[in-house]
């Protein structure tokens, strides 16, 4: 289930100058399971310490005396000395003992031969309450999100479909039977999402309701976490924002839509905390006049997306549904759900050692609004991305963006088989004039989102 992420851990393990690794990501995206499976598959002796269960160790870590720290780990794990060969130290729930983060620097400096991984959720909630020196330059990060579509169909052992997705080239014919199968699996994924426990439960039982029970449990766990790590003043606001964001996915965020009885500055702070914790993803407006996109961001203008499409549906109170009914059900938020799926998957193909981020473009004019769902950068070119939940839809915003930004290529996700077409169109420039725009439009089915950069690079 974690074959792609295990390759990244393998690369880290064998680096010549390896630093302690902190796995970042929201709770229950599979950080702990990934480490355990990786250690087992590589024959490593795993020294795992759950710091939520051993909170008194925070005082031990605060001494920064490595011999003392390693001794405590040894007697907790009862596997001999952590300094023996072929070991891996895993400090899970590291946010529960913040001084363990500080101590990672001294693992690197005093015991560089020992691979050390820390993992935690809601780290920013904890760090905001503590004053100590972060081990800047002495640790590295790996950001984990939910399972992606490829990992999902890998777990289903759909090997022929995986090979097709990973080897398909633009211009090749796409088998209609495979397309229909992939759309069916996609529909399934949109409900189940990529939270590993929900995936495991569904694949073991073939019961969508069992997966939704897991979603409910995860959402409740997040609420419990807020009460642990938020101040009393923050708690109510964070909980309200957490409940509301799934209903606002894909729309420009206005704080009054979150709550009318809470100050905007408090709502902004809550959104910021949930974003840092990996539960909310902000897709920020950029003027997109050139690269890098970040240089022309307006951080006050953004669209929120949730961590996972399965959790999003359950938070929106999607009720029980049978597997047999799945393909026949019409969801009122299908457009938002398609955008959520693409957001998750564009984020999943970002560099794993950097906090993933996405941009979009918005032009607000009284009679001529335009919006591009996402922007991606390929080499020196900015490529506009439009998302459609069905087989058709207007290209008006793509025409406007391509004309004003002189785009040569655009990308559209929908439910059609892949295609490449040359688009020529007249666009309205003002009340009195029009202009001509020409660009190449790459249309990909939603399920090819992870392959989009590879396919675009082949043009």
C-alpha cells in the first residue's frame, strides 16, 4: 500500500549525509504504519517510542544528554542498544514531547550513524506554545498526505490498470473498456478517499458504510486533538472552521461564510493553524504574469480544500450508501468533489521534502469575471488547469487566461478519454473589441492527474 512512499524512505536511509527525518502530515494519513512496514521490509531493528504514552520523556529530552536519552529508549523498547547496527529509532507522536524535536540536532551531531525518524500531527499547535531552538539545518522533512489514486488501485491489485496509467503516452489510443473501469474505480475513490484505514476497511469488507464509519472516527479524533493542543480561547473557533471548510471547498474564502459571530482575525488564525496541520490546503491567487508564481501571490485571496475527499464527503454528512448504488447516485457537490480530487493529486506529485502548495487565478470584474481552478509551472511556462466533473463545460476562462497571459498550453481534467486539440477562439477584450487566442488544449480524465506532469513534459 505504501510502495511509492517506501522508495522515498529508502533514498533517505542511504544518503551519505543523512539527517534525522520528520514525517509531517495530518493524523492517520499512515505515517506510523509506513515506518513500521519500511523497517520490516528492510530487516531493520525498530526502536519505536510513542511519546504520547511516555510524556515524562519530555523532561529527559530537555537535558539533551544523548547517553541518557538512548538509555531510556533502550529500556522502553527492550531490544538491546539502539547504537547496534541495522537499527532505526522512531519517535512517534513527537508533538507530545516537544524537546524531542530539539534533541534531533544532537542525534545528527553525536550519533549520525543511527537513522532517526520523528512523526507527529498538529506540530504547529505544540510549537506555538514552546520557546526553544528548532534544529534548523540538522533535520529534513517528508510531507505525507492521504493515499493517492495509484496507491489505491495498487491496493486493489489492479496491475493492468496501473501499467496502463504509468505507460500511457499522449496520442496513443486509450481502451474504452479500461476507461470505463477506471471511471468506476474513480467514483469509488471519491467516496472512500485515501485515508489508509478507510481504504483497508472497504477493501476487506466491500462495504462503503464501513469506510464511512472510519471517516467518522477520524473526524472525531481530530476534534479530540484540538481540545488537547488548542487554548480554550482558540478551541471553539478551530472547531467551527473545521466543520465549515468542507462545505466551502473550491470557493474563494470569505470569513463571514465561516462564522458571522467570530472576529475575522480569529477565524484567519484558525484557518492558518488547520493549514499548518495539513488538514486544510489553501490554493492562493497569483497574478501569474511570470515565474515563480509565489512572487505574485495575494495571500488574502485563496480557496480552501480539505485533506481528503472521503473525509470531505463524510463531514458534509453523506449518509449510508450501498456499493451497488454508487454509480447511480448524483452528488450536488460533484464539481467541488472533482476539484478536491485534483487538488489532492496535484499536491501529491509535489516534492516530498517541501510543504506542497498550489495557486489559482482570479479576475473579478463586474461583467467579466474569470477564474482558473489551478495553475502549475512546467519549466518556464505557467499552465492553466480547469476541472470539470463531467464530459463537457465552458472554456471561457481558459480563453481569457490564455489570451492575457499568452499561454501556449492549457490542461483540462474531465471524464473523457485523453485528447490533444488545437484551440482557436475570439475573446472579448472590452465592450468594443475582441482578440484572437490560440493554444494547445490537453484533456485528461481525472484519474490521470498523477501522470499530468509526465504527459505535459512529453509535448
